[in-house]
C-alpha cells in the first residue's frame, strides 16, 4: 500500500479570501515503511503573508519572491501523489487551499487525482477523545521527538505525521482488520485422560511464608475489619 503524508504552509487561513499556498511537503511510505522519497516545494504566492502566519512558518516574502508559482509546480505535485492514499492532519484546511489553487488553473479537485484522503486528526480524535490532538500534542503523547520543530515546516510536519501515524496505529497493517474465514470442515481434537494426573506440590519456604504473613497483616489493617485471608498460614 502506497501512502503519502502531506502538509502545506500558507499565507493565511482563508483560501476564499485570497490566501495562497507557499510550501508543500510530501513523504512517501510503502507498506508502513518510509521509502526516502519525498517532495518539497516552495511556492511564490504573489501576495504577502499575514503577520500571524509568518510567525508560524517563518517564510518571508523576500525568501519566496524568487520561487516558482503554483502553476509551475502543480504537475510535479500531482504526479507524486497520483494513486496514493493521502494522509493529512486536519485535511479540510489543506484540501481547501489545494482545491482553490487547482480551481484557479481550471484543474479537477485534488482528491480526484488520488486513491483516497485520510484525515489523521479525525483518527486521533477517535483514538484519544476529549484530549488535545494537535500534531505537537500527539508527538508528546506518542513519544515522537519534535524538539527540532521551532517553526512549522511542511516537509518537517509531514515527516512527524508519518511517525505519529505509525505509532497511533500500533504497527497494524491496516486500520480495519478483516476476520479470517472460519473453516467449515471438522477437526479431531486430541484428548488426554487426566484422572490419574497428580501435580507436584512444592511447599513454600520460610522466607515466602514470612512475606505472606506480612502481606496478610497489611491487607487486614487496610480492611479495618479483618481480611478473609486472616487465619494464619500453617508453617512447615
């Protein structure tokens, strides 16, 4: 199974208001093993980033000014993700921006070029209901080292998401495990006659008996009314 973990950075929060993609990061995984193949794109949004967004991603307008525009990188992006399951944390956010960029170019929506979209945020909320399920929170909960994440970066976050996903799904080959068919043919079960079986009895040694008496005494004190195990243990 081929999976691609994807993340974007943007100039702001609203593609409808004209905010644009400025970075895309993709990490490839096949059969739950990261292959080493990745795609990392910086994009000139042709508009400034909102100050709040800039504080998150740290990509200045000057840095992005000489980068290719989205129309120049779209073919490479769609080729990389083609036919794969795409995993995104809070997928609606990234898909909103990807679809708007594709719409501007008269191209089909993003999901039409991939096998399926999986939102890891939805998975996390099902696995950890009532808890914070941001990527940072999941890294901490699942012991994924993210100390180098001082700012958000698309490729870095895609890589962290891949590690979080593997730990969150606990090494399963798939999230849905199909039950194996129950064989219809009968099987003969070997039986043994245990009527004359006499298990070996090993008497407790003195230290074990002393420790047992201490434990019973502690239980009796904790119960404040005597434990049912109160009768003393016969000593050998």
